[in-house]
């Protein structure tokens, strides 16, 4: 759990840097005030999200730890947001194919619209 927290702090700092370069203060505030954490399972493609105070230990569907945090990648041309796991570097816009230029942290409503299902801590904290 400590390692996860340290990871999260480093990650938030990275988003802050990216956000302040690309978008100005308002976007940074918005990007850092999400009410949820979204995840994509790399094994079974399950999309799920949790209250921001929880961190999963496993995918709620296939019970493996092969999930990654989901971020929104913002297209500079049409402002379309492509949601994807954060692990693969830069992403192309799913709408026009341009390389996305900014990152945002999706909120619960965004994750729900994307197709993610809200899970409880009990469903993702297996042991
Ligand atoms: Zn899974
Ligand atoms: Zn686009």
C-alpha cells in the first residue's frame, strides 16, 4: 500500500507538470479534483472505477492484477477526449487520429459515460 501511495503522489506531480505546461491553472485544478479513479483491465478489458479513496488489488472480473489507471487524452484539434490506460505513452485521438496533447483525470461521470462500472472496495480488494 505504501508503494502505491508513493506511486500516486509521483503520478499526481507528473500530471501537474503536464497540465501547467499545456493548459493553464483552471485545467490543472479541474484535472486534479476528480472524485474517482478509473481502471482498465489489460487481461479481460473490464472497465471499472472506484471511489478515489480506494486502490484496487485486482480486477473485479478476472481477479488478476493486470489493470492500469485510466486517463483522458485530449485532442488539440477537436477537443475530443480519448480514455485509455496510462501505460502506453502518447495516444492518438480516437476521433481524428491526431496525437493528443494534454491529459486529464476523468471523473466518475466521465468514466460512467465511457462504459466503466462502479465497483466497491470489497470487489477489488481480494486476498
Ligand atoms: Zn480483468
Ligand atoms: Zn481529434
